[in-house]
C-alpha cells in the first residue's frame, strides 16, 4: 500500500465545507451518487456499485476519516482534513488516501482531482 497526500484550496467556510465532507446528503452531491449512513457505517453508491466504509474519527469543522470495509490492508484509510491558514484565512482541503501500488497513485490523484472539482462546483468555489 502506498500512502499519498493532496491539497486543494477551497473558497468556502470551514463549517460549510465540513457539511459536504461529513454528511450523507453533502457527500451525495460530489463524492458518490448516493450515500447512506447508520451509526458509523457509511454506504457509498456509484451506479450499480456499492462500497461500505466505517467512520473511524471525525472532528467538527476539521476532519473526517473512513476505512473501507473490504480494504486489503486494515491500516489503510482515507481522510479529509480542513486546514485554515492562520494569517490569510485561506481554506484548504487536505486528502490522505492509499493506493495498492505506485502505479495506482496517479490514478487515485486524478480521481480525487475530479471529485474535488465537482465539490468546488457544488460550493460555487473557483
């Protein structure tokens, strides 16, 4: 497993951004076609495909971390963390994710780029 990090500037308040990365209704607008949750169990639906993830940790207006139920490596996860620059107050979304190998890192990064573009569009952020 290869861990990788991405950073995306987002023009939105941390509390609004948090709603879009932490709630089923928010995530359904950009991350997956549909998202359902019950307790710590989240089900992400893309067309005919379904993936189940467990909510590992969350901190309001700051971060959320999930672990895929079928992950081969139990230490792998994906995390979305909101960072606010102390001086400029610029908001960024930091992504931590894992790929099965080096050759899949670029594919994962492109997938995140596309999803974050959708998120920015939903938020009205450039």
